[in-house]
C-alpha cells in the first residue's frame, strides 16, 4: 500500500496509547498528523472523568459502542452507539463509560493544544493497547488538577459515581 505524503493510516493496535483513570486512551490522530487541525482519541474501559473545562480546545464526542453518560454544564445525558455531543471551550463537562463494551471517540480542536501531553503525563504507556487493570485507589484529584492546569484544562469537580 502506498499512502500519499501527509496522509495517515493506523490499524487498531498501532500508534500511542496510555492507561488513564482505569481506561485505555488510544491516540488515533495527533495534532502533528493533522497539521494542528485536531487530535482524535479512542477511549474504552471503566472511565469516569472529573468535571472539567478547557481553556483552548473544543471537544466532540462520538459513542462508537455501549452506553456513555455525559455531564454538560448542569445536565446529565446518556447516549448509545451513534450519539454525538459537542462542548465548546469554557463549558464544564465530563463523561463516564457506563457499560463494559463502551467505546468513545474524543475529537479535540485545535490538535495538540494540550490534551496529548496531558494524557501522557497523567497516564502510563500502554504499548499492548489493552485496558489496564482497575485502579486500587481513587485518583489523586489534586495532582490531576495540577497536571490539567499545566495543559490548559481546569478541574472543577470530582468524577460522577
């Protein structure tokens, strides 16, 4: 196969991945791959993010499989496969993968504005592309918040339980 210059192709277990918050975050496209247009991540596993907001990025969510709940502002909404949500910068939000088979795509624009490095700093490399073992203790929200702040994200509340 001959991929044209500037195009990107990755199979299901190619590219970078990190274990974070009990889930697997697979880098499907980095900002460097898209000339800064966007970053795309696939998330799976028992993830529940803290309520947060971005200072410099918009975020789109697409539910590929399973059930996912979103908190956007004060509203909590649930979605199944095919559900899309969009959150502009400056709006509080979070998500939780509610079913064991859930897969969620995160599309952040512009690309590489902070999330790529933030996920790498918060998580652990997952070269095997497997969902990590569940954490044995709750996340240190203070440490997560400090890391997030360095990358343009503000933690504003704990994960939904």
